[in-house]
C-alpha cells in the first residue's frame, strides 16, 4: 500500500451492494464517494455484488465503475441502484455449470481476494443485510479489509437501532394500510394484511400502531386465534362493520405450536428447492409469502362468521422513493463507512446509535436477530391503544 497523505495508507477503496433492492441505495454510494473524495482517495463501485470482480468479461467497463467527481456530482440519490445487485453474493458458494453440464457450487473466495489485490483495492465497503454480514465476516477472516453498512427492510440487524431501508418500507406500509382500512370500511369486511417480517415484527408493529389496527401479529408473540376472534367479535359491530389485522409473514400461532409435537420430515426434493420448504403440499412450498395472511383470514372466517380478505404487501414495499429519513441515514452510513476505513476499523459494521455513528465488530452482529423485546415501548403503546398483540399482555 502507498501513502497518500492524511496520515493514512489507503489509496483505493471499493463499494459493493448485496442482493435485494432497497430504495435509496445510491445515497449510500454518494455518501461514501463524497467522504472518500474529501480524503483524496479513489473509490470504485463493484457491479452486481461481487460479480463485477468474479466475471469482469461480462461488463464493458470490466466490472468496476470509477466513481469520478463528475459522476458523483450528477448521481441522483433517489434513483435505482447505480451498481445493481446480484441474486447471490456468496463467493464461497458460487453456482456454475461444470463440464458434465451439471450445476455445482464452488468456492471462489480466493479468486475474489486475488482480483481485489490485482485491482489494488485496499478496502471494501459492503452494503448488506444479515446474511451478507456473515459472508463479509468470513472474507475478513481470510484477509479482506471489510467495513459493512447495515440494510434491512425489517430492521432486524443486531447492534444498530435503525437499519437503512426500514423507514422507507415503514412509510410505504403505513400508506398502503390506510388504503386497505378505507377499502375494508367500504366493503364491510375484515382485512388481514401480511407485511414483511420473517423473524422480527418491527415493521408490522410500528405500522399497525400508526394506523390503529385492531390486531398486530408478530413472530415474537405466538397468536391465540381463539382470543383474537373473540376480540374482533366485540369490535366488529353494525356501527363499525369492518376490521384490520396486520400480520408479519413470520407470525406463529399457538394452536399450531401445541399440536405440532414432532417436526415433519422434509422431502429431499423440496429441501433442495428451498431451505424454507416443508413437508406440506401447498402453494407456499417454495415461497411462503402470503401463507400467514391466508391462515389468519381462513381461520377467523370460520371462528366468527365474518367475511375476511387476505392481502399481501410483501415485496411491493421494496420499491419507490426513499424517505427523507432514509436519505439522510444512507448518506451518514456511507460517510461513516469511509471514516471506519480511515480509522482502520476493519471487520466492523457502521451502526447508528442515536445521536452517534459507531463502529461495532461484525462478531456483535452476525448470527443474531434484533427482535422486538417484550418490554418494548412500542408494545406498551400498542397495548394502550387497545391493539391486540396475539395474546393478553
């Protein structure tokens, strides 16, 4: 490495974006590019996750985009991702077709590190979710100077109060729930709306509070559907002939937990198709999106004899324009990641701990889920508003 001034030895860094789209990714890139430019560093973007380095022949620019001052000056922080995303970013398990025309997984992590060294890249800033953090930790242990930026629609990344992308998803979810409430009121039905949240219920809980839903079902609290039905019976009256139930996609049901004494075996074919596959034959074997809403709507209709209709917001909340909060957060995370590189805080994640940006070791974030605690302020608010949270608290 060559000294470039500012008491540093970093002269060329890269930034990449993990799998999955989130509004405002360009703002993270912009924040990092502006901060790097102020230090006199060169910064390049890796196309489509790590594909730009692993498959440079696929790209006219060799898979690396120089974030020049001219490009940065015209970069729209609200536009779609400048660097793109790969469906998979794991260089330890890269799928390719072998000489026998069979799909196989190979470890290309060493090849990736060689390419980074060849391109004279001293550190990599990675904008990734929970699984991406684990991958970057493994690469860091193999020698990569890595700094991560947390991004999560579900706000489930440990060691940070707010992940980039959550506020935009929350705002859009609230807007859609307001529309659903109006439709339910007009149609005189009970709407059951499924939102993202496989392991953590932050999105469902905070959005449900904002629209004063009748019930919010989250993964942290197994729901007693019998009690939910009784609560809705009291609320759905001739003067108020509608209801709104918000359910996270990972919601659990007390009845299922009590009756499931033995975990069903998983068909090997289904298991190979999806890690979420179960032994049940249904429309939700490959993707379970919609399963929670359908389960709640069907069982409620049987229990209270009121017409229900399930809706799924799911991936729709991943599009659109970032909120003002996420734009500011994204710029802060991008600039903060460059500060972490400047400080030599490798193997870390930039974390927002209001009012500060801090750097925490990746070991504090991986294999952990930021779930809603039972004594959360949002739990208390929901209870005070009369929102049913799956069981009596």
